[in-house]
């Protein structure tokens, strides 16, 4: 097996980077990384330097011979890379703020992954990821692309269907977060918990939940009807599920399902925050500013614990664990976004799905799910229709297709409101949407 | 071929009956009906007599030897019937009023077929239709069941999956109404118009539109963006589609799609009507009262033209045309609710779908559609998930399943609101929901 | 609708042509054909003239103003054509003789459509049909391609999957022949018989059989166990099916199923004929020579009745009936080879299947079959695997793919024997297989 | 987790039993088996005692506290069992001899799993396994049924579809044998080899082959064209594949594929053996007699090495490894016969398939394969059609269905020959086929 691996991290100036570095340090003995190239755009130069210097202090303190390189030249970073990780954000937090606020202004939840906000994140991100893929074809055709950039499901599907890069995996921290959450709920070690996942990114369900191989689904589902005991994410307010509804649903929803099974309440809450000036983007922005202040401290040489509040907890865990399993042909079970290949019978074979997989040296192989339970199939299909339309719009730059995607999104109440939001967002994000000019 | 056919019409006291009678008179030469048995429940006795007497006058005036029988004994009506038509309404218009008003009270569209109202209509109707099926097995096992009772899709599916009656067809006037509407829009004879339909009841799309076999889809779609030129139903307010949205949708929506692609505006309008006391049920009630006044007139011996305002236009056309084609093995194309059997690849084979079919002596045979276009698949799947949950609830009487159906309905904003509406409706319709006690 | 239609008939010198002309004469009032262009290759010039002159005498005698044009210039014939019919045979009967004799020499049935012979017919024919398609794109992009050239299933699939011509239909006389055969068996008028067909070309089953819309399947199946009463083709010796086998099969096999359910006996018989010098190709050659002698007779101005012995009975009926239904948007049921589009759930959507269709102005629309019955699915799938491999070989000219197709053919007993036959046939047909050099 | 496990082994008097005992001894530390109940029928009493006594000596010598119980009372053995393993043979080797010889007498390969012989093995075995399942429901409803009895695929499918026992796995030594064979071919440790398997029992393909996670498929396929280097089973004569055929097939065939891709040569060889009196049953009978002679030796307290020649090598390995992984929720990859559940898209979801699975505490979960490659799909489907018909015949005892299964088997050349063989075999196995009387 190849040793002396080269990692290229696109969006290397992200506040998540210290988690990633921590991961590579942790696995160093089994995953012999020699170089990590952190690359970012000119606008992100300052952050890149701050976080890059922290990364250098971290490897030094850990005593591992990993070289940290900082660059603004993506091609230099990609050249001969073995793994490319992407965690960039086109338009930065500024853009996210617009993704959230513009829909809210018209009484609609923004939802930065599967909602109107997610549509615009896809429109901005997909052309960039396809550029990266074209460069990879030339500079590192055998590398694995490990994508964390949201909307991770749509981005992965765009790569699978519209680039020549087949070695791509999309990563999200929701599945691992849910396993951690269940562990915390039950007071057991996370390693003893396993969930059978199936669905789409941010639209994933736990079909069964195990501790030491014994199903505890019913127990967990009962706990989830108590709002005090939810397993929700940092950034989603738990409200507790209606007990009889959850029992009849008969699978474990993910935190993002609150947007769909509790749209009314979520909207009310977001509108309140919006009117008080505090959407999630603003909160994150503040958190990030604080984090970068910490990162600047030349005494700091570990990942600061405050990072976990950021909402991206377990990303490092997830990403490095995945790279490690591919590299070692570990054949363990991880939940990632990958080509469906028939695993979920009622979704297209060539679509990206988020599903429990065996991770092998040739990538993730989904465990067959069969048909999604009828009671959740409808919503999943609706999001998949939205995702396909959004991807088509991102690639074609076609206005009508973008309007279609916006209108069929389950959070958007009509074609007319869709058009109003769309027009305002196209204008607001103009700089990052060259395909629409 | 058998002659001297016996027709049993359940809910024979309906205001629609004169249309049906008119149809049988029209086709008499090719469809030799000898007896029509109009049967109704005790509560509907007066209406049955009014409409039954009109029916007698109609056949007399037409000079055809069809015998009209009136009865409250369903078994007598079913005995040796060749075709059973069902147009009953459990709980009558009173119940429909509740189906509409209770959800609106909580800010939710009632929608009597695919919405919360439709859920309750299914809960009331499905047990009755299955009773009828059990009686048919015994009394007329070879008869065809032609169901017009709404929600026609769910009722048909319940019969297909949970009874031993295989010879069932569900009928709706939406497809024929759309063809008539297109004809009117274009100023051509309706016989020259053909639409390729696929979807579900009240959730059907025109995949292509032809005049004399030449596609006029683009032209029709352009016209539909003009609210003045819509092909909507009597009971749905047209607003015109956003042009770019409709073009990207690339199929012809049905009038009921306004509830899903214009939920915001439809809700606003219904709330306004509700607050002013005029939901659709009230309008229909008034219309019906007027119709029965007309029917009482002993001079009247034809279907009064006022009936067309009732919203059920073309039902007679559709029902008798269908019976005629089955009886004569005509093999013409009609759009009905029938077992999917793979015609729409991405819907379950054993589900009812609404699709263009060839009508033969052994029933409707769907024309293969392949996969629904991705852009409409999501919504159709969501309604199918809702339908399956609603049917399961109707049969099991399980509270949680009913709550699940209510929550996953795309018109309902959360599990909590779903529960509030559900509880109030279960109480309001108690008399007709024995399975929930 | 367009009048003054132009028909281009490729392989116009075929002995079948008089049937076609007869058909166009018969339908002239509803199908206003103005020009028929018979085109053939240089080697077929003499035949073209003989048959072309007969055609001219036929239209003259019939008194219809159809112009008959004879040409060796395919492009001239295709220019602005409305319908292109193909009935050519690459390598003529000479080649068919080799297709039959070489496999038999090695103890294997040749079978000119689904067997080793059919493989070679596909290898010779597919490149030519794709050439024609390329010319059609340029010269008559809106024309319909009506292909009778065998193997009609594979040729149609090759056009569907590897050309830009979407308006293609493959025709075979087996379905119409089976309906005629059933009519004769039962002594009823053929117009009263309808069979629901599904399967592949020369591998089609009758799922049900009706007279006047009433199923007579059981009666027909019982008759078919009597070898004296078979409905087989001119060119396949009937032996009668084992009664219990046929009853359990529960569908009507086509005559070509003798090759698969009676391989042993068919092989023995063919070997006997082969040793006695009389394979089917020889018989046909003799018949053809006789036919052309008849055609030469300047007194002859109708289709001579002897043509029906040729094995192609009903082709004229089938082809002109199909063109007529497309032209008039007739929406009647005909059985043709067309894109599956999900009609048979367990075959690929993009494959050609032979199935009962509604014939509309936009072509054939298959009636949904659902899943093939389990008991016949295996054999159909095996032939489809063979067909796909054969088409791939025809297009790529890849030796290994051709060997794969030969080996997985159910008539071929081993990879080793497959190689021997393949090598000998590649050599024998060298002239017509440029893609393999 | 439960300790003190009880194992019930039906057909405990089999010559394979020492392998099984060896396996339980090997895994004892992680798999705390307390009791093994060997049960057999009266006719097998002597063998049961011989092998049971050897088993007792083995555990004693190994120093593990496993109790060996011998019984003729199946219910006693099943009571509260945790795992039930089945390795019985209805009619013993005598019956296998007939399965092979009767078809050969009529010029047809017997093939004891997927051929005519396999049909009869299924007809004899399925009723017995369903009896066992009914007893399990009552006596050990939570036990896992680990079936090695051939035809393992059909037996597993019969249990899945026609019993209430859902916890069933079918085991075959072919996949593990192929991994061992590849290891031997390449001279590497078997633990470094992994094959991605998909197909049916004795009809399984290696879709890819890895050493240390690196694909070596091409290298292995090249080696397999050399008859000296095959990875065939003890009981199947290797002949080497045609190089171009194997390359185009592009997947690794299993040894049993010789029966289908080399039917001619296999038949010739079997006929030769048959005429010389040495079918496989005779060879095995002789081997078994020798083994039992060895087993009788009171000094023997280990599995004798001669057992490996028996053809069942690695069964012990496979069975105990499987039980161990279920018990410990190990989540390793093993290839077993289990419910397809969509893993192979083009096979029925409720059918048994042989496929690489993750073995968890809730049983095997197939890794999604997607569609089988087109070039092998046909044969696999044909065997599945045969299997379904055979299972239906075993359950119904219907003569016609049995004749159908026999006729559609790819090794049988016609309905007529099928009937001759069927009749003779029904008579010969009469005693074990009560359902056919």
C-alpha cells in the first residue's frame, strides 16, 4: 500500500480545519499522511493563515511528521493528492445569511440544505465542485474526493452524474451525531450504538437502533417524544414528537425532519429570530469570529473545545474515519452519501443517497435497504425531485428550472411566492451565479 | 353476450342520478339495460323517491324499456347485478361541511379528496365499500363495481387490496373535464382532443395533449398561464400558472394541483370564504336543495341543465361510456382509476393509479407510462404515501396511523396541528367511524 | 394531415413486395400514398426489376394513382420519405443457408433469428440499418422506420439505443399469424380474435386469448396439445405440446418456442433435413425462384397466391395496417416491437419488446403487462441477454463479445463449441462483417 | 448476551458432523456452546451413534465443556434451541444416486442441485424443512435456522416464503471454496482474499476479486483459462474456460457454471462415468463408507483429514463462522443465501439469493449489487424461474408444475424428455414424495 499520503483540503481556512488535523494526528499510525495542503480563495487568505498556523502548532505538539502546506493555488494543492477534502463555502457566511433571511422576509423557512436556502447553496456550489473535478481528472485522477460541503447530497449527486470523478463520497455529521445522541440519551458508550440509516442527506431516517446488536428502537422512540430528551443538533430546536405520530412513523427521524413534520412551529420560531435579528447565520458568524480569535493564540496547539458548539461536531471524526477505512479496506459500517446502486429500491440507481455502507478499499458499498417504508417514502421522493431539479438548474443556469425547484420544495407555498423569493435571491447572490447571466 | 343487464346504483338518491339515467338512455341501443336499481339508506329515502321518480319519467319520455326500481334494501339491489355503481356519501353533505370547516378553523385547507377532509372521507367510506364488496361476492360475484364515490383513488385501492372483488374501476370527472376544457380553450370539438394522463386521482397530469393526433401541449400550456383562460373545475378558483414554472413543469397540471402549487393563495381564499360562511359544502348544499326542488317538478322528464353547475359535470358521460366499453369490448382509451400493474414504474404495482387505459371486456388495461417525470414524481409519491396510510387507518381504526396520515399530508404543517385537527374531526364524525371506537 | 405520402422500401426487390403493394392498394382511400420507391443493392437489380414491374402492373390494374419508382440509389429513395420500410437481407438467401448449415454441422440448431444463425444475421444487418438511420436523419428526419428485417427485435433495439431515429417500429408476422391460427383452429373470423401478447420477437407469448372479448385460452391450449391442430408457422414443424406442461405454462407459446421447449426433437429433425440437403434456406430458395418465375409473367397483375407458402404470410397485412393506424391516429391494438418503457416490468425500459400496443399518431404505446409470469421469465431474460450481447458485438466488432453472445445462447452447448461455430461463421460471412476486420 | 447456547443439528449422523464439532471447539471462547443435540431418523441411527461418539471424543480431547446429545426425537432436540443446523438428506445417498442416474439414462445431466436431480432433491426436502419450521415455531421460535441441506437456495426460499420462520440462512461452501481456491492459485493467505459475490446458490458469480483490497480479477480470470489452474470443486472436473469468452463474461464463474457453459462436455463426461458405473453418488458412497470406518476408531478424537475429499470442505468453517458472527454482531462480510430485499435489482425481493452480506446480530444484510451484468442475468433468471416452479411443485404436489419445472430447466432438452424423466423419478422416489400421491 502506498505510504506518504497527500491530502488536499479545499476551503482549508474553514474553522473546521482543526478538527480534521486532530483526526489525522489521531490516526497517524495507521494512516501515514505526509502532507496536508490547505488551500483557500484570496478572500479567505487571512483565515487560512490563522488556521494553518494553528494546524502547524498542532502537528508539532503531537510529534507527528505531517507537513502542513498553505496555498491559494488549488492546482498546486491537488497535484498528486491521494485524498481531496472539500469544506469550502462559496460566498462565505455572508451568503448563508441571505439564504436564510430572504425567504423569511417572505414568510418562508430558508433552510440552508433542503429548503430555498439549500437551493441557492447548490446553485453556487455545484459549478465550483465540477471545476474541482475537472482539475482532479488532470492532476490527481486516482484521488478520492471526500466532500463535506453542503448541500452534501446534491453536491455528491452532481459529481456522480455530471463529472468523470467516480471516487466521491459525501459526508454529513447527522448520522454520527444521531448515534452519539442516542448513546447520550441511553447513557451508553457510543461505540455500542449502531443505527441502520437510509434516506437522503438531512433527510435520513434510522430504520432500526441497536445497542450491542440488540434493538432499542422502541425505547429510543419513546424517549424522543420528550422535548427535554431529544437528540437534535446544535442548530435545531427540539420540540419533542407527538407520541402516536412517532410510533406510527416507526422509524427514527433526523433533526432536520423538524422542518417538514413541524414546519408551522419551525417557521414561527425562525420568524421570531429573524425579527430579532438572530438567524442561524448570525449566530454562526459570531461563533466563528470567537473561534478565530482563539485560533490566533500562539499558545494554542490543540483543537479548542469551543469548536464543538459550532454545529459541525464529529466532522473530523467522520472524515478521517472514512479516509482511514478506505485506505485500510476496513469494511466497517459508516453512513455516507454515495451512489444508490439499487440499495433503496424506490430511488433512482444513479442518485446519491445517505445510507449505511461498508467502507472498502474501493469505496462505500451500500447495504441493501429494499423499499423505504411507505410512510416516509413520499417526503423522501419529494426532496429527491427537488434535488434533481436544483442540480439541473445549477448546471444549466436555466431560470425556469430554478423556479421549478423552488416551487416544488415542500417548504415553499406557491409558484408565485417561489418566483418572488427566487428573483430576490438571484439578484442578491449574482456574483456567485455566473451560469445565470 | 348477455342482454337484459341489471344495474345497481348505490347512493341512488344522489343529485347526480339523472345524469346517469340520461347516459343509459343515450347508449340504450348498444347497451341493453333492463333494470336499474336505485338504492339508498333510510336517511336518504326522501331524496331517493324524488330522484327515482324523475328517473322513471325520463325513461318513459325517452321511450326505452328500462325498469327503474327504488329500494332501501341493498342486497335486493345487488342480487345478480351486472354492474354496480356507487355514488353514495357517508354522512351526506353535513359531513363534507365538517371535512372542510374543521381544518380551516386551524388554518389548514380541508380539501375533500387529498387533504385532511379527504382523509376523513376515506375513513368513513372505505368500511362501507368493503361491506358492499362482501355482499357482491355473495350476490353478484361477476359484476363490475364502478365507483364514483370520492376519494375515488383511495376507495378503488382499498377494494383492490382489501377485498376479493377484482373487477373494480374508479371514476373521476377530472380527466374528461380537462379534455373538455382544452377543447373549449382551443375552440375545437372535444372528440378531437386526447390527453395522455398519468398520476393519481385528483393528482393527475396530462403528459401530452393532442388535437387530431397532433401535439398541442405547448400551445395549451401557454394559454394556461392566463387566469382568464384556465381549464379549472367548477369548484376551484383558477389563478393562472407562473409561465416559467409551467414551462419547466412540462406537463399539464389538473385543477386540484392548485392546492399544492398554490397552497398559500388557496388557503387565503378558503379562509376568506370560511369566515364569510361559504365553504364549498355550503355552496353545494344550496345547489342541491335547488336541484331537488327542480326534480320534484312532475313535468320535468329530462336532466335539468342546472345540474352541470354542481361540479360533477361529465360523470354520466364517463360512467356510462365506461360501462358501454366494457360491455362491448370496445378497446377505446379512457382515463380511470385502476390497478397500476407496472404502468407507472415508480408507483407500487398493486396501487390504484389514474391513467389512460384501453377499456376491454376484461376491464381497463393501463397504457405503459414508464417513470413519471422527476419533477412531478415527488408530489405524487407524497400523496400516495398519504393514501396508503389513510387506507390503513380506515381499515385498522388505528389512531396513530390516522395521525400519521394527517401529519404527512402536504397541506398539514405539523404533527401537533395534525393531532388537534384529527381529534376534533374524530369527535365530529364519530357516528360514521365505528372502527375507531 | 399530410397527403401525397412517400414510401421508401429498402430491399424492394424482395419477393414480399407484392404483398406490400397489395396492402397499399387496399388502404388507398384512407392512406393516400403517392409514391412508393423500391430500392435495392446492385446484386439485387434483376429481382428489383421483376418485382417492380409486377408492382407497376398491380397499381395500374387496381386503378390507384400510386407511382412506383425503382432505384439503386438509397438516398434518392429516402429523400423526404414519410415512411421507410425495410425488408432487405444482407448477403441474401446464400447467407441464410450458411447461418443454418454451419451450426448444424457442429450439431447445433442454426435458428435464423434467436439462435447462432440469428446472431450472424444481426452482425450483418445492424451496421446497415444504422447506416440507413444516419441517412434518414439527414434526408427524412420525421419519417417512421417500419422494419421487417429479421432479427426484428434486435434490429429495432439497435436503432432505439444506437441511432438518433426514435420513430422506429419492428414488425413480425408471428403475432398476427397466431391470431389467424387461433381463428382457423376455432373456425371463427380472425377479426373476432384478440390475443394479449408479451415477450420478445420470436419469443412472444399469448397471455390470454379472446373471441369477442371472452377468454378462450383454456380451450385453445387444449387444442394445442394435439399436433394435428397446431397454429404453427409455415416453416416450423408442429409436434403438439405435452398437455400437463402446457397447462402449467399457462400461456400460449409461439411457434418458435418449439426451438426451446423441444430443442432435442427440433435438432434431430433439422439434422435429418441437413443431411438430406434440405434446410429451410434451401426450401425458401426454391420457393423464391418459383415466385420470381411467376412474377415475370407480364399477365400477372395481382399478388400470386403461392406467395403465402413463403413463410411471410400477413406481413403485408401487418405493415400497411400499422402505417395506416399511425397515419390516422387510429388507436387500435397491434402487436409490434417497440421500446419497452416499463410495460414489461422485468425487462429493461430501453429494450425492444414485442407487446400489444395502441397505435397512435405518435407511434405504438405498449399496454402495461406488469411482470412476465415467473415460469416464462427465465427464458425471455436469457434471450434478452443474448440479444444485448449480440447487438454489442454487431456494433463493436469485438470478437469476445460475439463469442459471449454465441455461448450464452440457449441452443449452444458450450463455450468450446461456440468458438468453433463462431470462427467458421466469421470466415464464411467475412464479406458482410467489415466491423470484425 | 445469552450464554450456554443450545445447538440442534438435524441430520446429525452425517459424515460432515465432525467438521461442525471442530468448528464449535475452535470458536468456543467467543461462542459459548453448552449443548449440541445431534438428531437423525431411525434409518440413520447407526451412523448417528458412530459420528456422535466421535464428537464426544473430540470435545473431550479438546477440553471444552460442550455436551453432545444423540437423539432420534427431533422435538427434544429443537426445544429451546438457539441455533438449528440442518444437514439431512431425505432418502440418503441412495436417492442421490437415482437423481443422477435416471436423467443420464435419458441423456440428460442429473445435477443434484440446479438440474433434474436438484428438482427431485427439492421435492423430497422442502416438505421436511417446512415440518421442521412448524416445530421450531412452537419449540424454539427465536432460534436461527442455519440450513446446509441442498438445494440450499431453494430450501431457503421455501422457508422464507412458505413458513413463519424468518430467521433462516442458507449456507453453501462454494463461495468460501472459491476464495480458498483463488488464494491457492495466487499463493496468498486466504484471509487476504475477498470476492464480491452475487447470484443464486450454485449459480453464483464473483463480480470482483481482491487481495488486500486491490482488485486482481483480471489476473485470476487469465489463470482460469488454464485447465491445470482451475479453482473448481472436488466433484467437478475443470476444463478451463475459453479465454475470450471468460474475458467478455467479465465476472468469475463458479464451478457449477461448467454445467451450463460446458453442458456438452459435462454431459459427455457424466455419460461416460455413468456407463462405467461411477456417478458422483457412487464415489461419495464409497468415500462415506470409508469415513465411517475411520470414525469408528475409538482412538480417533479429531476430524480426520480424509473428510476434505468428501466435497464438503469448508462447511464447518462456514457454518460456525456464521453462527459466531450472528452471536457476536460481528458485521463481517460472508456470502450466504438470504432474502434478496432488493440487493440484486433484477431478482424478486422475496427470493433467496446468494450474495455477500454483512453478518449482524439480526442476521445477514446483503450488500447492494444493483443490476446483475446483462451477460449473466439471463442464465440466473432462468434458474430462478426453475427454482420458483420447483418450490411450487414441492409444496403443491402438482404434477403439471413439476413437469413445468423439469421442462424449463436449461439442462433438459424438451417437454417430452422432461415427462419421461419426471415419471420415472416420481416412481423411483415415491416413498419420499407423499405430496404427489
